[in-house]
């Protein structure tokens, strides 16, 4: 999974977390078959914890 696939969604959610002050976990996944179709070497899952920082 490349950073470009999820970067925009993470930024949007991070902006929301900054407004609400509530942390959240984001999860993105792609199967091996889907990954191959879009030019990625393999599939997988990434979980990103987003929290407000002061």
C-alpha cells in the first residue's frame, strides 16, 4: 500500500480530529488481487492512530 493511496483521507480525518479533539483509528486495506490490478506489489492492511496534539 502506498502512502498516496491513503494520504488524502488521513489529512481529512486529522483535520476533523483537530476540530473535535477526539482521537480515532483509521484502517485501510487492499487484497493482493486488488493491489496487483493497480500496480502495487502486494496487498495488506494499515492502521493509523490519529490524535490531537497540543
